[in-house]
């Protein structure tokens, strides 16, 4: 199975989010096989988008959450609040939050443990910046992020975890990684996960690629066995692009079924 996650960031308000959600669902009509699809609108649009996707195969995700259960944390949103809105997935540790808002590896670990404990499916983002890549430190950086984030994590037997490999230099730049490089990093991440979560069963931890995935290049990532899906930013708020990405996943799933 392949998973397509749309990260709508702070790019759309409620009205546009509802329209995008409706358009996405319409595009799925009549399709016999589908990838898993998760859309992550801004917080303020979650409840309206929920009404659109509630009886569909599309899951609802949030873009962030806080690690405490409840209390005096002005402006923060708890996992329970998300669950109450019908949210099943949550993106954590996105590089924009790490870079712009100073989110540390420790905070990401706290958030991840809380999300998993409370039954949300987490989408943990990791990835090196351009400098680190140039200096040959990409693996070290990613290893550190994965190790810190998964420290003390207790995944339930039936609970999935997504790790999105998102090289920072590829995000929003139109300059995606080469699939071959993504594959290499994915298999490295998979080997880390084996050590860090030895009791996780096959397929329980899925690895997504993110960074300038568009309609045109989605197929080249999705066709790789090592790439369980894609996390899409900019192209996920352009309906025609997002539909094309979903179509690529459908082609691949159908091809796999035919084998
Ligand atoms: P992009 O963003 O697809 O616009 O590069 C990906 C992300 O930030 O999740």
C-alpha cells in the first residue's frame, strides 16, 4: 500500500480547505483501488473539513500538536482536542517548525510519545539541510533526529508510525531529491528503526518521501519499494496536482496487483 499525505501548511483558509477536500473526494469516485490518503488542513479548518471527509476513505491529519495533556499553554492544541475533532494523524517535527519556531529534538520526542500514547498516527519529519548534505553529514543528522524522536517510544501492536524523510533543501524549492538518493536514505532509516523499535512488525513503520513532490515526479518516487508514500506540501493545495499524485499511486498499486 502507498500513502499520500497532503500538508496544506498555512496556505489555505477554511473555505478553500473545504473546497479542496470536496475536490479530492470527487476525484476518488469510481476508483477500485486507492492509496491511503491523509489531508492535513490548518487547525481552524479541521472541523469543517471533517464534515466533508467523514464518510470517505480520506483521513484527517493535523500539522502539529502539544505534548501536554491539558493546562495553561496559551495557543497550544492537545491530542485530545484533535481526537475530538476526528483527527487520526498528526505531522510532528516538520522542518519549518524546527527552523522557524525553534522546535528541538526533545520537544519532537515529547510530542511523538504523547501522540502515540493517545492513539494518534504520527508522521514524524526528519531531514538534513543543504549544508549538512554538502558536508556529507546527511545520514548523521537524520540518524540523530530519528534516534532522539523514537527514544522511549512505545508503539502499540496495531499502531502505524510514519517517518517522512524530507531533505530541507528540497522543501518548496522545486528541486526534489533524486529517487535513488531518497531510496538510500529510506533504507538507512529502516535499519535505524529496526534497532530502535525491535518489536515493531513489518510494515508498522512506513517511510515517506517529502520535498517538491509534484504530479510530474510522484510516480518516480512511488514506484520504489523503499518509498511507502509521499508527503506533499505545495502540490497538495493544487487540486489538479494532488489528483495526479493520487493517480500515480493508483497506477502503481494496480501494477503491483497485476504481478
Ligand atoms: P513541498 O513541501 O512539497 O512544498 O516541498 C513538503 C513539506 O514541507 O511537507
